C-alpha cells in the first residue's frame, strides 16, 4: 500500500533521516519506537507531505507522491494524521471540526457530513459532545475528537504521532481504546508511541528507529523479547551506562568514583548498591592497574531499569587470559571480600580482547 524507499531528510546541515525503507501493507498496524530526536515525527511528516523529503521516494498504491505531477490534496485524503497536541480548530464546535473538511474538500453536503460525523462521534464515545467546543473537553476527549476528525475523511491509513504523550495518565487508556477499536476494524495505521505494552499487543510489526534509519524491525515478540542489535536492546531494557577508556596506569581514580556516584544518583539507585558498586570498581581497577602499562581497559557500568540490575563490563587487550582468574592474582586480591558482592562473573575472549562481565550482588 505504501512503500518508502531510501527516504532522507535534512534540515540545513542536520541529517535527520538517512535512508529509511518501509513497506506498509493494507490492514497492518505498525508501531515506531525509539529515543526522542531520532526523526520519528519527521518521518511521519514526510510520509504525510507536511515536510518535503530531501531524497528517496514514497509510493502509494504504486504512485510516487513526491512526483511534481501528483495531486497532493487527493493523496492527503487517503492519509490522515493525529498529532500529539490534537490540533483541533478551537473556534469550531466538535461536530464542525469533523464536517469542515468533508464539506470543503470532498464536496459533501452539510447534512451528509453531519450524519457521518455523528456516526463517528458515537464510535469514539463522544456523541454527547457534538455541540461543545474543544476547550470544554478534557485532553483525552480532545484527542478522541482529533481521531474522529481523521475518520471523517474516510482515510485509508492513519498516522499517529505519539497520540497519548501529552495526556494526563488517567486519560491515556480511553484514547488507546479507540485506537484498538480501529485496529480491530482493520484500519491501516502507523503509530509512533512510547506506550510499549500497547505497541506490543496491538502491532503486527514494530520498527525501532535510531540514527535516522530503521535500525531494527520485527514482530513485537522479536523486538521486545529478543532484540538483536545493541541499541535496540539498550532501549528496550532501558539500559543507561557510562563508559571509561583507560589507557595508562596514571588514570584518575577519583574522577571515576565521583562520576560513577553521580551516575548512580541519577538512576536513583539505593545507597547500598552505590556503595557496593564503588567498592567493586575500586577493587577491579586495582586488579587491572598493573596491566595498564602494556594494554588498555574499557570499563562500562550499565544499569538496566527493566531488570533493576547493575552490570560491569571490562575489556582489556593482551594475551588470552581472564584477568580475574584468582589463581593468577596476589593473595590479598584473591581473598578480598569484594568477590562476595559480585555474581555471574563471566569471561569471554571477544575480538582479541579479554572481556569480563559481572553483576552486582
Ligand atoms: P522524534 O520525533 O524522533 O523525537 P523529530 O523528528 O521531532 O524526532 O526530530 C528529529 C531531529 O530533527 C531533531 O534534532 C529536531 O531538532 C530536528 N528537527 C525537526 N524538525 C525540524 C525543523 N523543522 N527544522 C530544523 N530541525 C528540525
Ligand atoms: Mg516526535
């Protein structure tokens, strides 16, 4: 139904979309997830021709809508968008918000447009509010009117840009419930959302967007339970991390401690976890310091919100051996109480590096 090929978009020197490729089939519900600022809104706005793409093509039923000869208003009727901020006409009643475009753009009679509008308002649960004005409605009701206004144009596809993210939490579900209903009725939809549970149980496919591309895509089970690529995993598991690249034995341990402490505070980790982590990091650095005259160390401390766990990954060069092998360590280090604070210590040889992974106990 819609094929996006090599789509790119620049704002001046800022490359927002690099090379986006998407195939949307009729009746599909596609969720787009990803960190903010990665171009999700820009992508929807390009598909809907609210922004002019810098390159690539968008084919709708085989017609390239970027072609100068294409009848843009006609294409817009097939495709409608729901925004985070509702964008209702404040000076028009609810029912007029729904009828204005069908009358002006589709040439419907007022009566015909109003009958259809009432039907749709009933569907979204707002028939009673037909004569109210937008500012008399709650956020959830406004967004349902915005969805109804889309439906009044009889679109073949609806694009949603974070439809619930400006809503009070108590109103999220009434809007999601309307979108669910549309999915059930077979409406083709592309939904940019931060509601992960919703994306998981509603979509046929989930696209994870990062770095101006569709970085990974799959079924909800693939993306949410078994993401393959690093950034997807970090996003799904809400992993936050700090990384140190240490290149000499004269590194500054105080700065590292202070930064790790600040990191823990930012992630709101319990005091005990913070204290243990600092003890562990100090001890690990003490073990690695002798190696640093001949090799380098990459140390990553990562916190997974979903798993509520802290992981430390150490990667050092040199010949293949486990730097935490107790039999190779001096007695005081091998017998340190710090070992009891760590669990799941794992050694792997990866890319000519010695990688040790461990978790806080
Ligand atoms: P997302 O929806 O994923 O948060 P956006 O598509 O809104 O991301 O924005 C992606 C990037 O493009 C951001 O860095 C944003 O500042 C920039 N951007 C978006 N719209 C414009 C614009 N009209 N002019 C300049 N920069 C823009
Ligand atoms: Mg956005």
